[in-house]
C-alpha cells in the first residue's frame, strides 16, 4: 500500500480549504442574501417617503431601482442567490444617485433656507429658549452636512455604506427643521401663543378628543368663569344642555340617570364597573383642564404643556401645525411671517415625522412591475465553473466541485510520491 508523503497530503488539504472558501461567497449564502434583501427593503421604504414628499418628478428612476429589488426577491425565492445578490447591488447603485440628489437639492438647501428665514425674528425676540432651539437647528444641519460629505467621499462601489450615511444625513436634517419650527413657536408673543393653543384644542375637538373643549374660543372673562366651576356644576350644566326632557324621562324609567344627573348610556353594555371608570376619567380630565387653563391664562406655557401632553397624542406635531395655521392668518403673525410660505412648511413638517403629504409613490407602481425573463446571459451567469450545471443546488455544486478538485489534488500527490521514489533509487 502506497503511503502519501506529508507534503502531498498538506497540499491536498490546502486545495480543499481553498475550494471551500471560494464556494462560500456572500451571494451563495442564503442567510446573507436574506439579510441584504431586508436591508435594501428598508432603504427603499425610507426613500419612498422622501421621494413622495419632494421629488415625484424622478418617479421612473425610483421605479427602476425598485424593480431590481423586486427581481432580487424573486431570484431569492428561486434559490438563485447569486442573481439575487447582483440585483440588490444594482438596485443600491440606482438608489445611491437618488439619495445623493435628494439630500443635496432638498434637505440641505431647504433646511438652511428655513433656519435663515426664521433667525432674524428669533434674534430680535430675545427669547432664550427660541435661541436655543435655533442653535440646535444649525448644529444638526452641520452634522447632516458632515454625513453627506462622508457618503460622498467613501468608496464609489460601497453602495450600502453610502446609503446608510445619506440616511443619517436626512435624519439629522429633519431634526434640524424640527428645531427650527419649535424655535418659531417659542419666538411668538403671549397672545399669539394663546391663539395657537386654542387652535390646537379646536383641532383635537374636531378629531373627537374632548380635552379642553370647554375653553375653546372663550374671551378672558368667560375663560375665568369656566375655570372656576366645580365638577358638579359643570356636570349639571352639561346634562341640561345635552339631554332633552323626553330623553331624561325615558332614561329615568330605565334607571340610567346617575347622581350627577347625567345619562349613563353605556351602563347597560359596560356594567357598573365600566360606568365608574368613565366617571373617574371625566373627573381627572376636568381637574387637568382647570390646571392647564390657569397656566395658560398666566402665560406659563411650559407648565401647561406638561399637563396637556398625556391627553394629546403626537403633541409636538400638532402644536407646530397649529402654529402654521395661526400664522397663516394675517393678524396671527408679524410682518416677517408674511414672507414665509406656511403651506410649503407643512410639507416639511409632515416629512419630518416620516409621513406622506401625498399618495405613496411606491404604491403607485409597485403592482405593475414585472418579473424579468431569464436570458442567455443570465443562464450563463448561473452556469457553474468547469461544467458544473447551474440547475444544481449550491450545496450539490459545492460537493461536486470539491470532489473533482480533490481528485486533482490526489493525483498531484501521487506524482510527487513517484518523484520522491525516483530520487531515492538514484
């Protein structure tokens, strides 16, 4: 029995290890392909908000990038991981141009324009908190510019890295605009702020939120009178205003009138426990409204905000939206406010919270993309090295490749052994 020399054996092992490492390329790995598909989907969804709000004219370019991602998904489902990897990479190449253009042409320019327009009025107001928000806005814009520069200077072929950095730039520039809008609110006078809070509560009432609705559109005397009412007085007043005499008689027959004289319409369905819960909530809301009203009438808006936040969801967004609505009215703001287009600023406000100002651009074409046909070139791409059929699974192809190259390594080892034997005879 022939014994293979240690040199030949090591050579064979090295060859097998090399082949194994070549077979484990990123595009042939299912887990890696699945990860980059999820990652690319997040890039597309993030870009979709930006494109919908600011750059609908590049719809065809966005569709092209999405179609490549869609076909990458199809290739993944067909277990063609190499083709899926290539389509994802190509899709990221298309998105890189869109990300770069939208950061440069919209977010960087618009954030600077907004901050520069707001700055003169804020500096004149000498409001410390407004100046702080303006400073934070300029700081975040500079950080966003730095992320944009890093993305521009990075390797042109590292699309995923560039997209991450462009995304970070957009996030910081959005925050810069949020600080600018908060600075705009803080820079307003006391009377204007009262109008803004009144508009905020009016919008909440339209949305079905009863909080603070009893104070809406009241003059100062009525406001103070309403603020000094007790819960029992208000309950009795509400019951008289909301229920007719006939309804109250019918409710009395059914036993649905409580001690406060209110009709318990939900008692039959919810039971005594549910009615008691609603009663407690009403009492808590009544006390919170009275406390917030005292702070608002005294101009203590920070303390009023602390009370109102738990009762009003998405408080900052709604507060800035109310600010725009009030300042849009000529008597709502100063002469400097007339230079600002608050309708356009509302689009930026919506985008700052990753919401759509129009119908989603992605939804408009997602249902019409097509699966690409496999061409001769695509089949050639799938063909494995040295005659390994592309129809085989990646694992089968690896096994076959290792077998063939293992035989070559063994044959090479036999040749080495024969040479060593010939040298010993000489």
